[in-house]
C-alpha cells in the first residue's frame, strides 16, 4: 500500500484547503453563492429525475449506488 502524503502533510494540506475555501467564501459576493446553490439544486434534480443519466434504469433514488 502506497500513500501519497504523510499524515502530517495531509493534515497541513486539509487545513490550507479549508482556509482557502473560507477565504473564497468571504471574498465572493453573496449573489455568487446563491447562483452556485441554484446550480447544485438543478444538478441534483436532474440526477433524481433522470436515473439513466447516471447509468441506472429504474426508480429514481437520491443516492448513487453501483450498478449490479
């Protein structure tokens, strides 16, 4: 088993990523967050309404499950 990062490096990277995301959230206008939320809701609604889009036929489900 190979690891890409040591636990210390992974912790440092996750903290830096969190700070970057928080900085972006603070510096972008609120209307951008609203637009991103609407686009995410649209994407989720599309996946629920079109199960064939994710390669599975049958009843639409909210969770993506592997095909059997």
